[in-house]
C-alpha cells in the first residue's frame, strides 16, 4: 500500500491485507481485523458503516442480561462511526463505485490502515485514507485519522461524527437483537463531547469522551464540537480529520467520579496528540512482541498465519485485572454470548503461562473469585466442593442457554451444564500447569490450593462405588465428545478426576512440609479434614477407566465399542474427514463417530500416564472416527500425531487449525475469532513440532519439525528465567536469560538432562 499512512506499516510478513470489497465477507473481515488491547476489543468495521455492518465494541468483563435469557458480553456504544456525504451521496464502499480498495491489519503494531478510491455518480474521484488503533500503552484511549482528497473537482461535503449508542447485540435463536444500555448523559465540555450510558441490569456506567480536530491542506488541526458540519473541498485539496476518544467504566472507577476522570484522561491524550499516542502505542507493541514472536524458518505463509493467531491472543488478555477471563470468541464478536468455557484453562492459558504469566494468574484468579458460586452450583446438585459452570460470565453463575443450534441448523436442547462436569478437573489442571511452570507459591497459598481442595471434594462426592466391580464410577456425563450424551464412565472425565484427586493429595503433602502454617489457615477456612485427603487417594486408585484389552485402546466410555462402527474414509479438500451421506447428525450418537479430541485430549494432557503402545493404538483408532466438528480438535490431534510419529498428518491438522479463522474454515468466524483454536495452534507449534513438554518439573524437548521447516525460534518464561530457544530436528540452542549472573537451569532434551548456564548460548545436539 502506498499512501499517507504507509510509512507507519511494518514489513510485509506482519501484514494481513484485504483487497477489493465483498459484502458477503463483510462480517468475517470485521472479526479478522479486530483491534484491541485486552481492555477493549473493537471489530474491524468500515468507518462509514455500510449496510450489513456488525459494529462491536466489547469491554472485558462488562456483561448484562437485559431482555436476555442469559447474561452476555455487552456490545457497547461504537466510537468508530464517521460518515462523509458528498453533495447528497454517502461516501460508502457498499454504495459508490470503487476504483481501488485495500485494508491492512498490521499485526506487529496493532494498526488498521485503509485506502479506498471512490467515484461518485458524476464521475468525481475521492481518495479516502484512514488509520486507527486502540492504544496498547494507554488502554482506555483510541484514535483514528481520516484523510479525504478531491482528485478531480471541488466538492461540498458533510461530515457526521458520532459515538453510536444505538448498537445492539445480535441475539440468539430464541431472541431478537437486544440493547443493553440506556443513555445517562450527553454534554459538550470545552472542545470535547461526553456521552455516558448505563447497562440495564448490572448498572455499569460506560463513559465516552471524544475530541475531533480538522486540518485543511496540511494546516494546523482545529478542534470542533460539531458532530455534523459541512465544508468545501477544493480540487486536489486534502482534509484530515483526527478523532481521539476514551472509554471508562464504573467497574474501574466510581460512577460519581467517572466523568471527571474520563475528561482528564482525554485532555492528557489530546496534549500528546495523534502522533504522540501512535508512537507510544507502536513502542508498546514492539515490547510486547519481543518475547512472544514465534519464527518458522522454511514456511513463510505459516509464519504469518501463526503471527495472526498470536496477535489475537495478545489482544484478548487483560493485564492488571484478576476479575475477568477470556471468552470463547475473545473480544471480537457476539459468539457464545462472550461466555467463558474450559477453552480458557486448557487451550488459552498455556500460551499465557509461558508468554505472560501475570495474565495467566489473572485467568485463574477469575475462577477463584467465583468459588462461592461454584460451591452453590455443586450443592444444588447434591455434591460437595465446587462445580464450575459450563458457561460462565461475570458472576460465576451457570449461563448456558437451554437451547442452541445444532451443526445442521436444527434447534436442540442443551445438556452440557448438567453433565459436562470435566470442567472441574480442567480448572484444576490449569492451576497445576501454572504452578509447575512458574513456581508461584504465593498464588497457591492465596488461591490455588483452595481450588484444588474443593475440586477434589467434588470428585469424591461425584463418584459412586460399584460393589460388583469394586470400582468407583462417574455416571451420566458428557465428555469433550459432545456427540455422545448421558454416558457412564467417560474415560477423559474419569481419568482427569483421578488425576485431580492424586495431584491434590500430592500438593497437600508438598505445602504441608513447606508452608504448614499457611496450610492450616486454608484447612480452617474450608473445614478440610485429613481423613478427606486419604479418601481422595482411595477413590483415585479405584476409578474405572474403560479399556479394551482386545484392541489395546482406551475405550471412550462404557459401551462405546458396542455402537455402530463407522469409519470416516472420505476427506474434503482440506484433508479433513466428511460425515458419510447415510449418517445424519441426529443419529451420529448411535455410532462411534466422535465430535472432537476426547481420548486424544486425555493422552495429550497426561502424557506420562500412558505407554507408547496404548497412545499409538488409541491414536490410530480414533483418528479414523473423529469428525473434528469443533475448533478445539485439530490442534490437539496435530500434537499427538507428532508424538506418535505421524508428522505429515500432524502438519495437515495444524494447517486446518492455523487457518480456522483466516480462511473461515468453520463458516462462523463472523461471530468472532475462535479463542481455543488460537491457543491450540500455538500449542501445536510449541508442544507438537518443537516437542516442548512440561515433564517431571523440567522443560523437556523432543523436536519433530515437518520436513520443510528448518528451525523454530521462540521464547518461554520458566520460573524466573526467559528461555530463548532455537529448535531443529538435530539440535536445540538455548539462551537462559536471568537476573542471576551465576547458576543454571535444568532441561531435558532428546531424553537426556542438561544444565543450561544462565546468560550464555548453549547448544545441545541429538546423539
């Protein structure tokens, strides 16, 4: 792109470019081009709001339930609403003739840049250029600059600049569009405009301040309070409009002080000016990428697509707030009402554990702050301990809707909130994963241990003893494979429950030796008795794990192998399996066809628990029967494929996950970016191809790069060190950056343990 803003752009490998215009792809591109900073997510809409636009401005943690059966992430007033009328014609990409159109999302700098050449009905051409960003440095500030040039003749134009408070949430199958806010205040303050709305049920105040300046022909920008004004644009003259705005909420500041704070912060932003804000924003992004970029030598296209996935992870994690989490569609759309699932702990959390441990801790603290609600849910169902909601919003109450659309478009009743209880051990797994990589004792004493104790209590009350088999069973569940509902002894659920019980006892012993005084406080707080802990180990030893001796595989649940065996033999052009024509989605539960990684997920999460033979046989069995009708699935299969030596197939699964949103693989990217796929894709590269695993308390590596990849470079935060790593199939290069001048870190590579010295290059070769 050549134009006014091209000087700000990164090199081509950081740029996602969209040329031309397609109304059919409008909502998908809005999701893809989302800007954000963890506090705010703003869909990549066109400023003139063409027909079919779905504006989306989402503020982390701001939910409301007005006119809705379940609370949902509020679509807040839209500050990106700037319209230009040229002598009665709206300058609109969906209405005027378009001679040239290009938009670029700069992943390296968090910028959205646009250049459009319009032609009106009189044949006059207008060059429209824009740049906008939501500051990574000043989180509540956004800015955009729009420049318009009349190329052929003079033209009188009308400018309309607003913060649109009429936006709505899209709604679900049972509801229409919904507004979640009502107007509280609209007022001019000096050269700024102020707008404040309040959510209907949660009573959260959202305050917007905005400033608009106009500059003609390179002159000095002049502020204006007018939301609508007109001007004459001479032939060849360029007018530039600069809008700076702030967004504050009463979640962070008292409603009484909100206006004063919002005005003060915008005034400070005005003094910095557009260029000053942009400079700070770009510098913040450069610092953000320093230890988070993953470089693939030998696959440029995959490198850029992976960068896209990491970018969307980075703009979804909020710093400095342990009361919010990341929803299944990040802050980029209305999908799943903005609810939080197990996706966070299993798919998203690992990225932040090794890239931004403070954000990872925040995500786990979100669960801790809602333990009382999880206790209530468990109690209502007759269980002890905690039962986390399958879908969670702001309060921690169960927010799963009663009905939803099936994959074929039919309306189905939802049972996940009643049976998909593996969420409990998923959260516990996240706690243990975080601690093993960070060694954060303070977190464990403050929150982690209590989460583990209460999750273990749940499983102890959830399991029932079968006197005949002398095994504990967990009945009437749904595993990760949601094609099969109301089953008994789902292997994933049971094995993760046993792991949860074992691990909790292990942590109890560890902290009893290290911090007995603090542990006693937790025991008193939750009335924990020593006999409970012994009971946990007793149950864990005897939980049933379905296993087929004849096939040598883990059986997904009781009776799974008695269902109709249907092999998925046909692949589509993405090399992904296709449901046979004679099997309907309605009847798929009668077959062995699996929706997504279930047993495969179990073997990925607990690699030390299963022999190589069982892993290989189970993989080969389920790979022929898994449909991957969830964005959570391909990345996990990619990792396990690598681990059992099926790297080529692992690469194909990786590619599908890599382009899940960029190429709209699931046909619903318009609803927002698939957060779990983002995290799973990162794991496929780091845990799959690079072969990194957190094993026995050590960072362990067993590389399995695809044939055309020469090496992968990335960073991992481990305890108090930053590991800079370059991996190939034959050698691994480390640089363990640490504040300590002397010392080393233990790593396991190619099945041997090495001491990597701090602050020195260290190369390990495959023997």
